[in-house]
């Protein structure tokens, strides 16, 4: 039996949009300029973090820049690529449209800065979200639950009656800690046995009613 949620709260990078490679390309460029080799460990450490956290990963790897300098580079590189067609993850746009057709409140809950989140939202061809919560709105980034708790508060709903959709370990941890029901669409190689959530291989072919049954 389906339980229509009070709201569906969406992560952005890697969940709605296939932008993680944009950040990885930017990171590779930064590391290459500092003669630092790219590794699988660096790629995994970058997954799902806030931009300052990602910047610190590169500094720890050997990039001789400040956090602010790297964050500015990320924003410049990624925003330049977002000016083209949005790189929707398969099934994400149709799921969002279906939720809106059902009258379900939605929120974007991202650790990207507001400048990038607003660029994405303004490029969408429909009214996808009621509110947007970004890294600029909270003191603690994911995996802390603050962003999800703030989104529910702004919508005026009980977080325990919401569904959160995430892809990364920090994001899934944040959503679970908030008390939301969680749909995880994580990368295949990630092991997330410490968290209780509904794991989907992706959003392609999924229906709104399937989400409501989570």
C-alpha cells in the first residue's frame, strides 16, 4: 500500500543531474597543474561532499591552493558546462514531472552553492521545486542532517513523512539521520550496509506510485 509523502526531497549532483564527472574533470585539471596523479581513492573521496570538503581532498592530495581558490575553480568550470543542456540522470526528469502532476511538494537539497543550484533550477523547463536548500544555507554539510531538516521546516512538513532521494554515502547518511524515508540510487561499487534505505539501481522506468510505496 502506498503512502503519499508530505514531500519529496532531492539531492542534485549525481541524483538528478549527471554532473559528478564535471567536478571530477575540474579536479583532474587542478591536480594535473600541481603534478598530482589522479587515483580511485581521490575520486571516491570527492563523491557527495560539499565544495569546501572536495577542495580539502585536493589539498590533502598535494594541490598547493587554498580552499577558496579551489571552490572558485569548481564553480567556474561546472557553471560553464551547465550553460548547455542539463545532463539529466535517466528517469529523474520524468519522476519529478510525475510528482508535480500529483501535487507533491518537492525540494532541492544540495551541497552545491546557491549560484549553481539556481542556475540549474532556472534552466529547467518546468516548475520542479517549491524550495531550494543549498550549502550556503547550513553550517554543517552532509552527512549532517541539517539541510534535510531545514528543507522540511521550510515546507512546513514533518521530515518523517518525507522521502529523500540520494546517491552518495554522505547524502544517504544525512537523509537517514534526518528521519526521512530514503531512496538511494548509489553508484554500484559503493557498499552502504550501515544505513537502512530503499536501494534502487536508478530512476529510469520507476513510477511515482513505486516511490510512494517506499
